[in-house]
C-alpha cells in the first residue's frame, strides 16, 4: 500500500511540474527532457480522453481554464485519501 501511495505522490508532483514546464518543453536540457517526456507519455493520453468529456471552464471573455489537470489532481488526491 505504501508503494502505491508513493507512486501517486510522484504522479502529483509530476503533474505539477508537467503543467509548469509544458510551455517550455523545447528549452529543456536533455536530462530533464527525458523526465518530461516520461510524464508526457503518462499524462497526454489521460488528458486527451478527458478533454472529450470535460469542457474548458469559462472564466472571462475569451478566457477559459482547462479543467482536465484539476480533475486529475482531484482523482489523485482522492486515491491517496482512500488507500
């Protein structure tokens, strides 16, 4: 059980870093690029499938927030709570 919790915690940190580094992925050093690519391979299929279900949340005129990352974070936090 502890290994699963640690893995979920790593995914939460990876999700945070992924969201922060996504706009700058082309500028990453090769060492960090490989770590980013790993998390991209994990999160991209999830985000693509969730985007068909979850629509962006309109927060202003021409401004919307992608809720897929928030939903995934909530799922990870709930998993940590129930394990």
